[in-house]
C-alpha cells in the first residue's frame, strides 16, 4: 500500500502555480524529494501536513485525505522543519516532553518517551542543558527527536543536514538510516544535496516547476548507463581524438573519456561492446596513455537534476 498518493494536485498563489497537476505515489521506505528552489517541494510538504489546502486535485497520507482528515494525518506524521523552531530557554528534555504531551501522551509517559528518543539521537547526556547553548548539530538532533517522540509512521524531514559540517552531516544521515531501516519508520527527505540523498534513500521523487519528472527506485535511476568511463594518465585530448578517428562517439570529462556504447542485448550488440573495449585498449597503446580505470558509468542524481533544468 502506498503511503502517500497525490492525483492532479495543484496549488496556486495568485499568478504563481507552485504545484501543477502533480500525480505521484510514494511507497514505504526512505524517499528523497528532489527539486530546485521553487520546484514545489515545500508546498507539497505543507499540503501533506495539512498546513495548506490544494487549489484542486487530491492528496492522501496513509489513506487519509489531507483536507478532511488532517488531524489523523498529524498523529501519524513527524515533521522536522528546516527553519529554527526551538525555544532557547527550555532544555531538550523539557521541549521534547512538551511536544510528546501535545501529541496526547500523559506527563510521565511523555518524559520517558522524550528520554528514549533523546538517547536515540545522541543527546541523552546533554538533555538537561538549555537549548540556547547547543551547537547547530545538537539543535538539529533536537528537531529530529521532537519529530520522533510520538512514534509516527512517517517522518518528513526538511533539509535535515542544513548548516552541519561534514562530520555532522554523516552523523545525521546515519541517524536517518537507523530510524528508517531499523525502526521501520518511513521517511520523506526533502533536500537539494543530491549526493546525500544517494547515500540514504531507496526511492527518489524529482519535481520541477510543480510537475513530476521522475519517481522511481534509486537503483533504477543510478544504475549502469550506456557509457564507458575511461580514466587515463597522459594526453587525454589526443586519446579522445584518436577514439573519434576510430568511429567512436566520445566526450571528455576532465581526465576521463566517456565513450558511447552500442545499445541492445542481442549477440551483435554484445560483440560490438567487446570491440569497443578492444579499440580503447589499442588506442591507449598507440597514444601512449596509461589506463587507470575502465568501467560502465553509473548514473547520478545530478544527471537527472540537470536534465530537468535544461
């Protein structure tokens, strides 16, 4: 069963159409929501949370309509916003416990649950310190903890690594993976940091100008392509020129040659692929370059992102 389903979802702000007939189905797991600034990511998230009503079309979260049943949705969803939303004078324990009580937990159960999730995000020892003294990384962990405290079925994370240094980003991504894969909570991560999404996500939804571009498993989008990546040590320009003379379609990418391979699974196409490898080897010898790496190039989210904006 799909967790989130939209059909012809449209949202207009006067003369601006933020979502334009968006139809998409999001399955359980960790899903990356990808799009440039103004693509409609924030508008989609707000509609799913019941904070905005669509102009037309429909959306539901775990079978609940976002307009008629938004209270039920909020009990099922944990939200980690991008913006700063933490009260500086409260401790993490006080704030997360307060958020648990807002979700309906009794006082004692709220305190116990707050301690559990703060331990999960690595703030158990610091839980009684005022939030004003927290680093950016610690503050992001508090926001994740409050999103988890009511034991949601779905987490919606808006730029969860925003403002973090490389070590902090790695730790946050590891937390997201643990939460999604070990605890069985589905996660929707809205981010523009494509490399990070590749590390943690199982599915990707790419939107542009409010419309769906792609929605697939990550492996289908970033699998092997029909391009042979050849990294060389030596005169890459001469190497590429010699490959072109041999009838190959080649593009230079820094110290690498990207060689187009024949399409098809039939015997003739496979034979032509092997012949292309032979040509690359022979041209390397003839031009005096060293072959450092030869492999099928894998797709990246950056490729899809760039394609959506061309």
